[in-house]
C-alpha cells in the first residue's frame, strides 16, 4: 500500500469548458491526467479531488451552476477524498493539510487546471509545507492571459513560464510518462 502518497487532481471541472477562457495549450491534458489517475489508483495512492466553488452568481464556478461539476471522466470514487476550496490554493481555508497530516502523506503529485493559477499556487504551498511535490507538466494546461500593459501572452508561454518558476524551487516538474516510469514505479516496492 502506498498510503503515504497522494495524487491531487485540481479543478478538473466543467467550468473550464466555457468559451470565456479562450484557447488553451495542451488539449491532451485530460488524457494524460486520466492515465495518471488510473495508475495511481492501481498503486493505492490517496486520490484527492480538489473542487473550486464560488459564491459569486456570475462565476462559471458558482456553487449552483453546471460548471462546478467535475468532468465526467474524473468523477471521484466513493473512497476518494473531495476537498472544496474558494481560493487559488487547495491548502487555504480547507481541510487538505489536516487530512495529509492525519494520513501521514509525505509525497504529493499534482495535476489539473490551470497551470498559472490553482495548480501552481497549490504546488508552491505544498513545497513550502515540506511535502515532496511533483507537478506533472503535461497533465495541466493554461489559457492565454493579458499582462498589466494589455499585451496578450500565448497559452503555451504562460504554461512554460509557470512551470519554470516552480521547478526545483517548490516542486519537481516532470512529464506524466517520466512520473509513471520513474516515480510511481520506483515506489511500488516500498
């Protein structure tokens, strides 16, 4: 059993299908996420689904809107943990950290949506709190953004820079294939 390890699946919700976000990079992110999720389930990692909930009626994440639901292929199994959050970090104002401590989880793999927001914020806090943290680079995605000068930054650039600011500082940024072959498989005999 790998009960000291957890996979965090961040905000893989229908709200990100809304056209308001624009074009994103990595259209295959969900496929990679699904492969990792299935492998972690087989290796008995804790599976923790993070769900963003908004109190703002105009938000695509509003608590009573269709967007708040998980995408179908990521619907939690009954034995998996669901933690709801209202800000960018899965650690702020939630029961995530107490759950990790109670279960003696030391290693966290993170994937989900979106790279520059909730994924990177959670990865930074995970690293700062002392967890061995992996961020799966091809199992997350970004949308294009405008900077403070109203200059548009392409989604792929946002994604790559977001990963670069985390790698070797807060987490090990790794692609899903390397994670599955190196990290996940190396832990199967522990």
